């Protein structure tokens, strides 16, 4: 279960990171 939450957080953070890089 913890791995699932970790994966979700990583995916969400990655999406935000990609959006930030694209905007910059």
C-alpha cells in the first residue's frame, strides 16, 4: 500500500515538474 501511495506521489510530482519545465 505504501508503494502505491509513493507511486502516486511520484507521478503527481513528475507531472508538476514536467509542466514547470515546459513553462520555463
